[in-house]
């Protein structure tokens, strides 16, 4: 899961032009199915940034 979250964070940091800026974070909604599959439902910039 950490690998997936790192990819999401890094891609959004590029999109928002905040690569390397301290305090940037993402709010992620996800679910894990009964079959142990991870689904990222939504990803958005953390509101306090």
C-alpha cells in the first residue's frame, strides 16, 4: 500500500507544482475487498496545505 500511496503523492506533487515542498499531503479514500484487493476510490490534495 505504501508504494501505491507514494506514486499518488508524487504524481499529484508534480501536477500541483509542489515537488519537494514540506507539508504537501494527500487525502486518500480506499477500500480493501473481501478478496484482499486494494481499490483507490478517490485522491485529493490535503486541505490544510
